[in-house]
C-alpha cells in the first residue's frame, strides 16, 4: 500500500484524503516535519497560497518539503498547491520553487466567478470534470514540462518530471482519474 501525504495546514485536505483512500492508498495528514518520513508521494491541496505559505514557515515545513521535491519525491499540487510548487509566480514571490512553471494567481476571477467544465486530458481521459475556484493558470513552462490540459488557451495541468500541477480542484469531484494518474504514473 502506497503512503501518500496530504499537506494539512489549510485547504481541501479531507477531500484529498478520501480520494486517496478510495484508490487504496494510506493517506497521511502532514502538519509537522516528523510526518514527512516514509512517504511515497505528497499532495499539496488547494486553499489560499498566502495563508499556506505563512503556515509552512511557522511550522518549518517549507525547506524540508523543498528538499523532498528536489530529491524526487512525487508531488501533486492542486490550485494553491500548484502556486506553492511553481518556480515563478507573476507579481509575487515564489514559495517552494521546484516545478519549472510560471504561474499567475487568480486567473479566472473572484470566488463568484467559479465554474465547472469538462476537460480532455492528455494521457488521462476525456470529459474529466474540473472545478475552477479563484484558480491560477500556468503562464509558461520549461522545456522538460509536459502540458496535459488547457482551458480557454490557458495551461491548467502540467507534469514536470515527478511533479504534477493543476489549476483546478479534481478532489471536489467524484472522478478519480487525475489522482489515479498521479499514483500510477508517478508514485508506483
């Protein structure tokens, strides 16, 4: 059984834990550095990236997570998690700076502008529900990064080696295909 951590400082933690358990993984909530041992992967959930950064600093988790990413631990960032992983953030400081993408925050407007749509995702499937809530988008990618999905000509899902980053919230749907892809193609 794969042990996947879910950063549990703020955001959609419970939904990620439920999806991981549904897919047969042991889901470990991560709130302290000692929780980062013996993980097969780590999910950085959606939420509010500025609040998450403050909590990462407060609990001394930023550098240990960065080291794990640089050592090859598979990581999946959704929405704010993508912002945390990004090497560059438009008009803002980067956080972990480990995924070779540049991200723009709140690309799709305010909370009231949230929407859901179906996406065709390269290597994963068609008609996958995607929920966008104050979502970022990927402005540009490094040459090793594979673009997996776009929405309105904006990159919304990409893979950089052992890291997967998406603009939307797959954990808020019943469709497990994106999480299954993360587990099977990056963690196994």
